[in-house]
């Protein structure tokens, strides 16, 4: 049978033609109503399927023209409409259409309508009935509908079928959306667990619990690959499994990745589903030898392209069968793998930090003991020796003091990174005077202050480093001026000395880590770096200037501000 397709969209026309040809129909395409009339007059089709909205001549006009032509009115005509408005039905009836199908349409529905129309006995149009029409008003517009009751009934039945189809499609879409939202919520809950990994073991245990419950299983375990044997994995975490069950699993030994069934799944990174009635290896031989275990899911945890372990889920309500469900489980596995790897890395980092701190504590303790002993002997030697020997002893004494400073700076950096206490009010005068007392050979100019700033116990390091630097570079007769001034919510502090000053090209660099500042005597340059970091953490800023503006050689001035309380 020959079907004429009237459609201005070439793509949609070709899809419809392929659909019809697949079911044994000959199909020809016309790009608009005018071209369709030309083809109809050459060869009458068994059926016309026409779009509504087209250039030159739309579907309504084409249908009306056909039904008003005595030689063409018996050709059945189906209109394809989006059916956004009930007026579409009235206009299609008024044009004389025999049926209509809403877009988009399932293939089986369209072919079913075509088969029904073409297999029905041909009804010769009654001329009187076609000439007669029934006036009808709807939504403020008047229509003239055909008096053929059977046609109207067929048409309304099609409208009802279309409404049911759209309703069912809407329900499917809502169900799919609800299912997608549930899946998204599952993923979000899994991902959110990894964002709060303060306790690695507790985090992974919670992750397993959530996964078991969200995916509808009764119990589960996490097996992680061994570092020294990548072909097997040990049970590390469980949920819902009794101590007896766990003992049985552990007695059975690790999951062997060389098992052909498991290895096949893990190589592809796909979930593996086993049932008690599976062919081949029985369920108990893979996970646990218990008759009440009816099914098991083995979900490989994939991260960075590799499998880091598996999650085993036991006694689920049912195994997933659809591709979408299995695809979702694969996504879940990937997210779980990412979270577990992140948590394990944090755990390893925590252990590494603890070991590093232990080594640093031991090293600091031993070096400080050695420095203290050396310092005592060198002080005695520098007092008793004369000439070159005395100079050698003093140089050695300076080197030991520099070593003590380096150890102190490293300890300060550790305290800066590890401290968790919040900033609190600190009396600035107490801190400044405590540091001034350390330097008996320095002439200080300081009038005192009543200012209170936001800081913590490390604020003394700022003045220790600044005063220490000034005393070192202004030797042998160091003079240091400390000024404090409040401006608004800020307290500005200036520590100035009578040393050689800081060249302009160095002023922006001296706070960088390991910068040697004004001379080679400044060691590793950690002191000013620490000072800069502390000032920033207290909410201020710091800069190097000249004691006498524009004259660097007259001494340096370090200015910084802190937040007032």
C-alpha cells in the first residue's frame, strides 16, 4: 500500500518513511500541502499522513481541499499535531480529517493506527452528510463540524487515546524523574560522607552502612586490596554481619581476584551479581558458606582507573536487571571508590604526619641537648682564650646560636600549623617588655602602651624576631625604637634600629622564605618569614621601610598593624 507523507522537516519525514517501510508500506514524501495535491492527482495514495504546520499550504488546508474534492474525499487523512490546545481537535474535525496522532508518538502506536484505518472496510462518503455540518462554538470561536457521527466518534476516540497516552507518558516521566532524584540523593549522601573524613575508619564504616541501606541490602562488607599482594583483598569493614559471620568470612580467607568469575567482573570494573542457584561456583564458595544467603552483589570500587577493592552486599530484595540500574550501580561504585581512596589517603597522611612529628621531636630534643652542651663549653672557652683562639671560639658560639635559632623557628612553624585555638585579647605591652628583657646590651626607646590586640601565644615570636634581627645588625651598639599607635580599629607598631638599613630592592623580598635579608649573617631567613605569616594570620600586614625616609643607610624600620580589641 502507498502512503503519502506530507512533512516539511526532512529529518522527521525520513524517520516516518523508514518506520512505514519497515512494516511493509510504500511511502512517498511531499514537503508541503501544495506538492501533496500535485502527487495525489497523479496517483491516489491509500493514506495521507500530514503535519499541520507547514509553509505554502498547512495540514488543515490540505485536508479541507481533499475533502471538498469529490474525487479525493475518500482518501483517509491523518493529521500529526502536537495537541497543545483543544482547539486543535476542533480545527482538525472542521477540516475533515479522519484521525489525528499527537507528537511525539511511539512507533507501535502510529503503525497500529495506520493498520486499523487501512484494514477497515472502505466507507464511501455520503455526499449529503459531507455537505451538511453542525455549528459548534468553543473557547470563543465558531466551527462547522461534519454531520458524520461515526467520523466524529472515531475522532473523539483518537483524542481520548491520545490523552491517555500522554497521561501514561507523563506518569512514566514522573516515575523516571522520581527514580533519578532518588539515585541522585543516594550519590549525594555517599559523596557528602567523604567531605567529613575526620575519622577515616568511622567514615568508611558509615559509607558502608549508607550503601547497604540505600541499595536495599541486609548486610555487607568492604574488602581492600593488599599492598603486598594485588591479587587478593582482605575484609576490613562490615555492617549487619554478626561476629560469627565475620569469623566464617575471615576463616575462608581473602577474596581471590584470580577467581575467574570475580576477575572477569573486576577487569571490566562492572558489578557482579550472584544467586544461590547460579550456575558454576555456588554463592557460598565466593563469599560466605551459609544457606540463608540467597544473593550477593560484588561491586568493584574503582578509582583513578584501578580497582582498589570491592564492596560485597548480601541478601538484597532483588538484583538489578535493567541496564539503567546496573549503570547506576557502576556510578555508585566509582563514587564509593573515590571516597574510600580519599579517606585512606587521609589516613596514610595522618600516620605519616604523626611519624614525621615524632622524628622532629626526637631530632629537636637531641639537637637542643647537643647545642646546650656546646654552648656551655664555647662560652667558657671564649672567656678564657685570647687572640685568634678567642675569635674562633666566638665564631663557633655564633654558629651554635644560629643553630638554636633555626631549631626554634622550625618549632614555631610546626606550632603555627598545629594550633587550633581561636584568637584572643592580648596585652601588647606585656609581650613587648618580655622580649625587651632578653637583650641587656640593647638601648631601647619605648614609652609603653595600653593597647589590647587580637592574637595568641605566638605573638611573642613577632617581637623576638624583629628585635633579634635589629640587635644583630645594629651591633656593636644597637639602638632600637618601638612605637605603638592606634588608628581606628588598627594598632600600628614600628620597630626601628640604627643598623645598616635595607636596600630598596630588598624591601619587598625580606619576608620571603629563606631570603637572607640585609647580609649573609641572617642565616636561613625563616624569622622574618614567620613574622610575616603571623601578622597575616592576625589580620594585619607588614612592610619594611627606612628609619629616616629616603635614607636606607640610616637604619631600618619594620611597620605592621594588628586588630584592636
